[in-house]
C-alpha cells in the first residue's frame, strides 16, 4: 500500500523540476509509492545563517527573487527560514 501523499509529492516535484524554481530534484520513485529519492542540497538554512549574522546582499536579493518567481507562476511554497538552503556555490536559495 502506498504512503499517503508520496505520489502527489512526486508529481509536484516532477512538474516543478521542469521550471527554474530551485527545489530538490526527484531522482527516483518506487513503483509501490512508498519511497522517493530526492537530491540532497548542501548548504546552510536561512535559519542557521540568521543565527550568526544578517543576510548578505546576495542572499537578501535572492530570497526576494525566489518569492517573486513563485508569485509569477502562481505557485505556493513555504519560504520559512528553516525550509530554505543557501547554495553557496550557486549563489542562490
């Protein structure tokens, strides 16, 4: 029996994966709907960054840009500090 919500999450990840919105990409999905394998995104969360200092200008601008991209596409997302990972090498959330 599939775990509730797993197939829906997989469908969302496949759809969003075709956009320029930065999300953990779906790498694999089990046939039985019990397991998803998503890309690991290395970096510090916004919460961790704000524990020690303020955002850099690039981080602040990136958060605003990310929110604007979601709004433009009519997509909702929880952009809470604990949900965003700063990708240092890509200079983006």
